[in-house]
């Protein structure tokens, strides 16, 4: 029990406090015992402590699991993500017969090579018109002339990431053949099949997919 005057812990049944010397009457002992009971009742018991530890452990596990999921999503996005978005744009351009969209999936320096005085096209509008006709032809081949065109899909047949030496060789070729000033930081040589589910026709595309300044492009004509 505890002294009602100074709060020091004293032995049960003691006649006086060993710290301050105050005598302990029966009332003091009663109050002190009550104080002890209040103190002990306010302390969490073993089951409460175990429950708290379990709750903290569960929260910690949930946080770790959430972080792991975020990391996995980001890693998957890195590995599958980049260049496949360019393929999807390519299919959308054919689906919607959109030559301007098709232009946007190729490196700007390649478009500059095709457009301008002494080049193949007088301006980007002329190039986009030609690309639109190409999209229409591709779409008609895949759909077999059906007016209501189902969505176009693709399957990747093979992919090969360029190693350092091959990447350096590709950059030299781009500079020499197309006046590229930008550097390709990453590239894949990808073969994919384009088709309409249930359709009778399909065609295969083999292209370089190029990462330039953090953005992916399709390497038409490269």
C-alpha cells in the first residue's frame, strides 16, 4: 500500500510510514488500500497488453502489404508498360483511321526527315493525309469490308531488348540516316500480330520500339 501523506510505498499492516514517519491510523490504511486498488485497476492487464500488441502488429503488417503492392504495380508498369502503349496507339490509329495519331507514335526527328523542302512530303498535313489512307487500307484488310468494325487486337510474338553495343549501333544509324540529334536510351525489337478476333485476315509487324527522352516511339522505317 501507499502512504496517504507522501505517497511512498509501505508494507501492508505497517503502523507508520518509513519515509515521512506519519502514523497510519485505520482510516489511513483504508484510504491507502483504496488508492492501491485504483492504481492497479487503472493499469492494463496482460490480456489488454496482448491485444494491443496484436493490433499494432496487424496494422504494421497491413502497411507493409500495401507498400509491397504499390512497389509491384510500379515494377510491372515499368516492365510491361512502356512500349506497349505505343502499340495500342498504333492499333487505335488504324481503328479510327487517324493519320495524325499515327504520326504521333513516330519520333519527331523521323517526321522532320519526311517533311519539308526536298523531302517526301510538303508538310505534316500532307503526311497525315497519306497516313490516314494507310490506316484505312489496313482497317479494310482486317475487317474484310464489314461496315461495323470490331476492335483490333494484337499479340506479341517475340521481343528482344537491345544490349549496349546494339543500342550504340542503332544510335549511329539514326544519326547517319535520319539526322537524329536525340539519343535512344532503350530499345526493343518487337514482332506482334495484328488481327480482329474471328476475322479471316491478320498481319505481322516487326518494328523497333524506341525510348527517347523518357517517351516511347515506334521506329517506322528504321
